[in-house]
C-alpha cells in the first residue's frame, strides 16, 4: 500500500503564497507512476483537477490557476509539491494529492489539506 499525506495548508491573505507538500510513504520501492496530481474541492462544489505532472515531467494546469500555481516533485524525497502564488479567495478549498500508479498499481489519495484565502 501507498500512503499520501498532504501538508502546508492554512490561512493566507489574498495575494499571498503557500506551498503544499504531499509526502509519499509505504510500499514505494520501485514505484512507477502514470501521473501525480493536485485536486481541490471547495464547499458545495465538485472536486476539480488543479495541476498534473506526468511522464517526461509534462505539466498541465486548470485555466484558473495557470501562471500562479506550479507543480513539482522531489524524486529523491518522494514528495510532491504545489507552489501557489497570487492566491485569490476563490482558491479556498481542501486540496488533495493524487497518485495514479502502475507499480504498485492503484489510484491513491491523501486526506487533504485546507487552504483558506481571505479577501
């Protein structure tokens, strides 16, 4: 099994920055991934894809965060990051880390970290 644990959420003023981390642990020897993702879910809304990191270090972002958020991964430390700059109140949500793995095979989720952006 693989465990994902997010951290780094909190309260920040509009225009500020936060960096989220997702630590990967468990059966990670020889881990192989199709992709690493950050999702978010705002109150009363569906979960949405924020950013993705796939083979060849290809990245993709939701239009609403392009130019403001950056996804990256520390291969040595098995940590996924989401740098969030120029935060807006509409970025307020619970942010989830997701790993789509080919080994060990599975679709893994963290429990989320809350980001609150005040106006």
